[in-house]
C-alpha cells in the first residue's frame, strides 16, 4: 500500500511538472519563432551585403586593370591583377546567390524556415 501511495504521488508530481513545462513552451513559442525569423533575416542580409561588397570590389579592380591595359601602362602586372580580380567576382556572385536563398525562404515561407531551423537546433 505504501508503495502504491508513493507511485501515485510520483505520477502526480510528474503530471504537475509536465503541465508547467507545457505552459512554459506555449508562452515562449511565439517569441522563439520571432527570434528565429529575425536571426535568419539579419544573417541573410549581412551575408548578402558582404558578398555584394566582394563583388563590387572585384569589378572595381577588374575595371582598373582593364583601363591600365588599354592605356599601355606596364601591362603585365595589370593583366595579372585583372585575372586575379575574377576570383572575388566569382565568389561574390556565388555567395550572393547562396545568401539570397535563405532570405527568400524567410520571406516567402516563414513557417517552413522556422521548422527547418528548429530541426537543425534539435539535432
């Protein structure tokens, strides 16, 4: 009998704890979703801005190299500089494309984005 009372008491405490946890989760879920969306949006914009800066700097260096090649000023280093400037242009386009994809997902399917982020956080 004593064991039965202890078991009932333990079950009752577990149920109270679960109800408290349920209330906490329900009250915090909207804030968590807002924070996940805000974080995803901010990270996407920062990545996009950095990739566009990389792209613009590569285009700028490439245009300086081409103008100096056209003016026949010590052509060899400018040819090398123009070739090397293709790398930031390429990586600028690549990172811009990769950073636009999460932004599109945040703006067009926010629930899907939140579910994916929660799945990543729970792994």
